[in-house]
C-alpha cells in the first residue's frame, strides 16, 4: 500500500490551495486503495511518510498564521472527515 504524499510546502498565502491538494491526495489514496481505510481507521498511522506529511502540514499551516493547536486540528479534520 502506498501512502499519500504531502504536496511541496505552499508559497506564502497559498495555504488553502495546498490544503485542498493534500486532502484530494488523501481521498484519491482511499478511493484507489480501499483497504487503506481500515489501516487509517484502526489508529494513527506513524510511518515515516505519514510523519513527514504531518510535519509538512503543520509547517504550512503555522506559516500561514495558524496556532500550532489549530494546525493540528485542521490536519486531523482532513484525515477524519
């Protein structure tokens, strides 16, 4: 199973489009590989790729002005919606 990749970090002011692209990437993974839903539903996925995706997401969102906790909540919302 492959994992979705985070897009490259966003340019200043482009975080909404970046987040949309990241969400679409995650959705495509789940549509293309439905067994992945069970993996993500069992609990946190802590592979190196998942940790990089998380770190990049937090970096993009905090650079856009989100507080750390808000960035974490936004990331979680995408992965649980």
